[in-house]
């Protein structure tokens, strides 16, 4: 992993195809999300390729309600999916300057079949290309580690794995 990147993995007792199918449906992401920030998506789309864009309505205490447009930059069926978020809208004036400016960070998932019908699932966050001030706020991505562990727990529960 590059500096300013973090990943968390877990073995889940479910096939990669079932896990990947869930990750390709942004409408299901709020159920997976361990941060509690994802609220809803603006469509029922299914991600199917690099270049797809999906929009998430989000909230956190500092920023309030905001909307992120997520650009899929990696897509390999049943193996990997990665996107780069860009602020699309926000209510708080303090953050309006961030609209349309990519934070140059990525969220992604890696799936690797393991013995039996299980899958090693890795959630990745990479802010190595982000501006230094964002890297500092996110503590090089470490800020998300507990939330990523919670996301893996949620994902396992949703696909019926342990």
C-alpha cells in the first residue's frame, strides 16, 4: 500500500460473485457503510464498468448534508471495484468551494476467492494523491480504519457470511 492509504480485510463465508453483486448496487451501500454517513442514492443503477458514475446523498456533523458524485476507475467483475468521489453539492457555505474539485482519493474493494466458497474481502482507502491538508485531516486514511472494519462486518451480515 502507498503511504497515505489504508486497507482492512476479512474472510467472508460467501462467494465473491454474491459480494460483488451487492457492491455494484449503490442503493445497497448505506447498509454496508460503517461510517453512518451514506444516506441514499439517486437511482437504482447497477455499476457495470469503468466510467460509470453514481451519486450518494451523505451527511456528517461537520459538513451537514452533501452530495458526492462517484466516478468508477477500476472494475473487474467479482474481483475489484474502485471509485473516486467528487463533491457535487453541499448546503454549508464553508464547503461550497469544494464543489467540483476532486479530493483525489479513492475508495475500493478487492475480492479474492479462498478455500471452500469463501472470499477474502479487502476495503481500501487511498488518499496518497490528495492535497496535504486532506491527508492530514484523514490521518493518511487511518481515520477510516474502524469504520472500514464495521463496513466489513455489515457486508458479511448482508451476504450471510461470518
